[in-house]
């Protein structure tokens, strides 16, 4: 009755677990939420005020599909500085949230039967989009022993002249890992050799810890012409409900992506874009404070998880997730996640919600308060000790 492209869609694990957790809460159970990947901070006040003022000033109309000129200029300038490459405003397409940046470039680049490489475990939208385009999914495992960067041997085995697109996500959801420069150079050389495009999801690039930064594949010579950078305001600026993101692509592709905007959502809300200009150009102290807070939570969460016998986790370099290894218990991660929710009242995600490569891991978010994190991990510890 429905098309294969729609029949293939599955729910995101986080939404499914949230629904189950809320059903338990409705029965009077107390649930600790570690499953959600949304900032618990309010949007910085200056950005909120700019959005409100913009509504007052009449920014409530249709605007250019690819975005308000000033926002495209500001994004181009900052993205160019961050990645040390020239970017002009015509390469920037503003979108309602970052997710259109995951949909439109594959729609523009992948024909049915083309192969697409993507990280496993990885953000579930990648696999969904590949199926919608009719592309052939080629998941490549991220290896814990390699700080959750690609297994490069597996990557080399997966890539061929049939590969049309390579999706990268660094820092990563769900692992918090980053792809080191040497690996990016390896991937770039193969992409050039096989004439493949790269979609680089850099939504967590401003959420890096310990003074580190996540390199972008677009900065490698020869790569900008075949890379679409995707980034947005949802995470580092705590603007997830505003729906504001952007794609940066070579101009000819950006023009096509702008047309996909025209014929789908039309444009991104103008007052949201005005708030985005303020978020990027106004004071950055709140943004810096939020990142410092995430780092402190990460440190505590990692310390507490590593004190649970049989569980261990790496210290992720970015984003706001840890991805602890629970293989020693001999149970599937889906069963552990389900029982942690039902029996211990702790909601987190099974690594397998992010692909087969996530089996044996759990994903815990630390976009929540230290108190909640501590209570959640204490309950986890007690549950694991009884196993
Ligand atoms: N990419 C990754 C890796 C994410 O984790 C998310 C949100 O969780 C998105 C994209 C989507 O972001 P947005 O809410 O801006 O559409």
C-alpha cells in the first residue's frame, strides 16, 4: 500500500524509549532520563530576545529559501574561520534544523543503486535517508579500540567506484568520538580516488572538550569541492526547538539544495534566523559556560560508570554522550536497556539502536543535571551488581 521508501522507515530509538519511559511515569514510576540528546539549558537570553524582537519587527514573512542574506554571510565567515577554508555566502543554505541537511544532499547526489558508506553505530537518520533515496547502505564499523573512529580496513573494503557518498559524523552521536586528522586524510584520499562525495555532519563541532577541536574533512586540500558540511544551532547554542541549521556545499550544489528547500519547506522561519544571527555574533560566554558544564558532567559520568564492575567507557572528546561497553554480561544491549528501564527506572538507549555495530554498548546522554546523572548511575550500578 505504501512505497518501499516509506515502509523502510523505523522510529528513532530515543523516541521509542521516551514513549515507554513516559508510560511508566504515567503509572507513578520515577524514571531517570539519560536517553535524550537534547540540551537541558535554555537558549541563551540574547538569542531569545533577538527572536522575540524579530517577531515584533515583522520578521514573520516568507524569506529567501536559502536563508536571509545576513545569516548566510555570518555563517560563511565563521565556518570559514573554524575550518580554515574560503566559504562564500552563496555556498550556505539555511534550513529548519540540521536534519534537512542530512536529507537534501543525499537526495541531490544519490541515485537508486548507488552505494553510501556511513558510520555504524551512527545517527539513525543516515540509514533512513539512504533507504529513502534508494541507495545501497554500506555501514562501516566504528571501533572502540580506535577511539570509535572507522575501522579503516573495513572502510577500504567497503569503498569502490560504486560509492557515491560517504557520511561522516565527528564528534559522533552516539559515541562522542572524533575522527582524527590522519583518518580523515585516509578517507579523503579514497574519496578522491573513487570520485565520491562526503556529507560531513559536524553538528557537535563546537562541543569539544579539554581544549581539543574536531578537524573537518573539508579542510583537506581537494575536498571542499566534494564535501557538504552540515552544522546547526541545536546543540552548542541550545536552540533545538527553534529549528535552525545549515548546509555548506559547492555553489552549484548549494543552488540545487536551495531549490529542494523551495519545493519542500519553502524557507526557514525568519525570526528564528534573526535569533541565529545574534547567537553567532553576540557574546559567547553562555555558550562557553554550557560547554564547560558538559565537560564536568562527562568527567563525573565516566568516573562513575568505570566504577561499575564489568562496565567500561572511554572518555569521549566531544558531543554529550558516553558509550559504555557492557559486553561482559553476555546479554544483548537491547535487553540490558529494556531491563534497566523496567527494573531500575533508568532510561538510556541500546547501542544497537544505532546499528549492528552498536551491539554490546549503551548510550547515555549527559545533557542533564549532575544530580540526575549521579542518581541514574547509582541505580545502574546497583542493578548491574545484582545481575
Ligand atoms: N546530526 C546528529 C549527529 C544529531 O545527533 C542530531 C540530533 O540529535 C542531528 C543531526 C539533528 O539535529 P537538528 O535537531 O538540528 O535537526
